C-alpha cells in the first residue's frame, strides 16, 4: 500500500509538470510533441500552483459529476476553464519573456 501510494503521488507530481502540453500541441499546429512537452515544463514552473488551486476550486463540480450530474453537462465547463487558464498562463509567460528581452542593460565604456 505504501509503494502504491508513493507511485500515485509521484505520478501526479510528474503529470503536473506537463499539464500545458495538450493545449500547446493543439494551439500551435507547427509544434511537435517534444517541443510541446518542453515548453509545458518551462511555462508551468510559474503557474503550477495556480493550476493546483484551479483544480481544487473545481473539486466540488468534479465530485458532483462523478456522483449526480452527467459528465456531458460539466465536461464543457472543465475544458473551457482548462483552456482559459492555459491561455492566460502562456500569455503571462510571453509577457515575461518580452519584458526580459526589452530591458536595456547598461553598457559601460572604458576611458570616458
């Protein structure tokens, strides 16, 4: 039981690193699978806790979907929330990279 629980926790932690990969692969048709996986790891470093918070905030709907409400009614909500979060995560990453590229580093010249 201990090793099974450890394996489940390890798999969940590993899956969290790659949670953006499906959206990246679908959104950019020129991106191959390896690039989508790599970009998912890079982008998800800053938004991992936001995604975990999102999943826990949707936990009530997930439980309702498992017990009472058919998944046909709640799956569009889950997919929409997931893609919205992913698009904001990618936009935030792009803004961060743009800000890094636009920073003017001071240059010093000797002899002035």
